[in-house]
């Protein structure tokens, strides 16, 4: 790499990313201009070991020697630039200890210190959020699967009623009955957990092999016992929590009731109920201990339980409504509604399980559609197309004239230029800033430099919340306007004093007012604005934003490269397109994860259909003997299960919308957009898949001859 950057034939070299070659039409050996320096392309950057630490990038990277950077004219006394130092600590030394030591030694340095676990700014938070979401999917899938376990155990014990009755009549006590079937369930659960652990252990290796060339850092794929042990415990506790109640009912039912085909004994207080409570508490504790934040985990558990209970009540209400509607119908519809309202209705078990998965999937779709609408439709129309920085103040008028020749009249809704600098709030009300006294949501504005500008008069989008703007000729004590959220985080009010560190100079200022900033809009989106006289004499560079029309960007960039080589340009339109593409890819991945929960619910329905196949065969045989043809039986089953899918789909979409709205409006602060097509597709898919399950069940039942079934 050093050979690619050294000087050859009087010209320094550079290594560039492939995107730059493609964008500028360059090849290795060609030259290009960086600031005031002409460089030769000597190498192509295929990968960088520390690229993830750079965070979000506004364009292709260029790697040059430090001497080349100093000769380029980009780094001057009033330029905005940053430096990063990477430290390799000796073996056995914890990076966290080094960071803590540096923070103690340099408390007011303003350094941003990150360890390898948070190499990219915000990456740790993103991983935590992803972990919460995956935990939510896992918990929902676990509840859906547990409901399937409960239904399967109840159906199995219902089939085994004659055996249970005989054993009890011969003197077997309830504990023996429970233990016989508990052993069988435990063996089946162990086999299922083993299969699940095997799939979970091998999946990362398969996914890693597929995506190994797309990951920004080398990843060590190995078998980690901790997650596998936790997953096994989750499976064991879920199996216990959802199978002990049916066993308790079987143990408590007297032999006479069993001979009357009645397995509806009440599960009084006993070892099964105690075991169920212990397993449920274990699930809650394990979920909280496994999550990065106990409070968020508790909220997640509470939300899932509330959603589950709501869906169960909706399923119960659906059975009652179906019972009232069946008297108004005839033929297959009457039979289907009668089954839906009967004691073995799938609505009671399948609605919560399918609805929970649909709720997660619909919430993701609605959040995604709102954010995509913001990035695809709102942002391109509201945000600037180009951002130009490092504009020398004495060349601002010349730049305006050049841009006017390309863009036409520079009206305030299409072009603005203002001074630009960075500074830090170091004191509040005469005392140094104490991070502990700042709300965590607004602490970012006090632990690093923030952007600022000087404006004499109020812009069209001043958006004042409190206070007032200073007169254009004001020349007194420095006054500042700050973002309302920053003021709220520090509990500031108009008139409070602020200590600012700007360009190596300390200013004592007074808060003149607060503004509501809309970061996605075209305008003066500076967290801090100060009156011009406060920075009189400072050689500030300007920043300009422009809203261009199609086809103007290339001409502007060519003009800047030719006449203003020191001006940096950011093509926001390109960045939005890149963000849209990346967000779309992430959204599909999240949708796939959410679909797991929906699939779990559908598998519960499949399990319910399979478990009730004997009863359905008997029902079909009776209907055929009474004169029903195959078409009527098929339609009855399709109506029953299709209604279950429709009820679960509508209820799930309703709950998903309730969950998605506050996340979209208050977490992402994006306008709400209802994706009617997406949610309609989800509801329709749930109804069709459930109806298909009923069709398969009816076809299997009709394939059997009535006589053998009725004799059995």
C-alpha cells in the first residue's frame, strides 16, 4: 500500500474505491484533482480492515499519504476535518479499562472513545435494537408454538380417553396417569428441542457461507454453547408451561366422566399448576436476563401477553358471533359456522397464534411503508439536492452567480448560503455541563461539537417556539437560539446563560429562544444559531444548500470542480437513493424474520387440523350418510378455516397498526402512511392459507369410506 501512495515522477499516488473509478470514468494510472493537488490512481481499495469504524460514508473513499493531504489545501486553520487514532492494546488489557482511563485523564477533551464492540458509531445500539426485535419474534413464536403444544396435548388425551378410563377403573391414581403421558410428552419435546437446536446451530454456518463476501468485517462462525443452552431452556420451559394444564385436567377427571367421553375436569390446585407457574416465571426471568435491557424486555413481555389475551378474546367473540349467525344461513355455510362456534373450534387456538404472527408482520410492513414513503417521496421533495461546504466567504458571491447561471433565479425555497462552523456547549447557567443532569435523549448535543451558524434576520422557517429573534443590527451580549429538544434535555429557559467553545474561543452567551427543527426539510437546520456580531472577525467558511432540477447536478459538479476546487459537494439525491436501496434490503430481511412468527401460527393451525383428523373424518362420514355431497362438505370446511384465517388476519393487522403508529410517529418521527395494499395482502394470505388447510383436511376426511369410520 505504501508503494501506491508514494511520489512517482513528481506525482503522489492514491488508492480509491471502485465506485469512484466507475463514477468518474477513471482507470488505474489516470489522474484526478483533490483540492489543489493532482493525484494519480495507483491502487483500488477492495476492502479495509477498519472501514466499519468510519461509520456512514457520503461517497467513495480515497486513501492518500499525510503529506498529500497537507499539500491539497483541504486542511487549513478554518477547515472542518477530523482525525481518528486507533490503539492496539496489549494482550490481556481490556479496551473498556483503557477508555475509562482516557476519560479520567482528559475529561474536557471532547474525544469520542469507542471500543471494538462499538467500532462504528451507533452500531451497538443498532445491534441491541435488532436483538430486541428478534427476541420479540422469538417470544411470539414461542407463545404460538406453546399454544399448539397445549392443543396437541389436549387432542391427544382426548383420543386416549378410553385408555385413561380403563386405567382409572382398574385402580390407577391420577398421578400415575399424569406421569405416563408426561413421560411421553417429555420425550417428544426433547426430540423437538434437539431438532431445533441442530437447525439453529447449523444455520449461522450456512448463512455465513452465503454472505461471507458481503460482510464489512470478518466474522468468526463457531458453536457457542451459551445461546444453545438458553434456547434449550426456553423450549423445555415452554413445553412444560403449555402441557401441564391438559395433564392436570386428565388427572382430575373421574373414570365415569371419561366413559361418558367427557374430559372436561377442572384442574384444581396441585403439582401441575405449581409446575406451570414455575415454568411461566422461568420463561419471564429467562427472557429478561437474555435481553440487553430488563425494562424493555419487561415491556416486550407485557405487550406480547396483552396482544395474546386480546387475540384470544377476539377468537372467543368470533365463536359466539358464529353461533348467532349460523341460524341465518343454510347448507355448507351453516355447517361451517356451527363448527366454528362449537367446543372444538379452531378459532380459540388458531386466532391467537396466527394473529400474533400477523400482528408482527403487519407492524413491520406498516413501519417500513411509512419510512420508505418518507425516503422515496417526502425527502426528495423537501430536502436539498446538493449540499456544498467549505465555501470561502470572499467567494460566496461568485459561487452564487455561477449557480444562478445553471439553476436560474436563486429563490429562498431553492437556494440558501450561510456561515458554518462547529462549537460545543461547555457550560450551563455559569457551571460546567454535567452529563448526569442532561436527559439521555439530548445528551448528544453536549458531549460533542455541534453545527452552528450566524444569521442576522429570521429565515422563512424560523419555527420559533419560545423567545424572539434578535434585531438585524444587534451588537450586544452574544445571543443564541437552540433546538427545542436540546433545551428541554437541559431544562433551559429563555434568558439562561450558556458557555460556548467556538474556534478555540470561549463565549458567554444568553439563550434568546428555542426553535423546532425539521431535519428533513429545506432550510436552516442548525441546532445552534448565534448573532453575527458575536463572531465578528472570525474567518468562517460558508455552507450552501440547493434544490436542483433533473439534469442540473452534473453541470453544477463540473463547474465546482473547475472553478471552485476547494468546495466540497454532497449529492443528497444519490445518498437518498443509496439509503433507499439499503433500507429496502434490510426491510425484506426484517420481513422474513417476522414471517417466522406468522408461520408458527399457521403451523399451529396445521397441527390442530391434523390432531382433529379423526373427529373430522367421523363428522364427514355422518354428513355423507345424511345426504351431504362432497362439495358441500368441502365448502363447510373451507368456510370454517377460512373464517379463522380471516378473523386472525384482521385482528392481527389491527394490533399491528396500533403498535406501528407510535413507533413511526415518535421513534422515527416520520409521517404515518397506511399501506392498505400490504395489510390487505397479509389478511388475504392468512385467510387463503387457512382455507387451504381446511380444504386439505376435508379432502383427507372424504377419502375414507363412512362405514369403517362409523363402526369404529
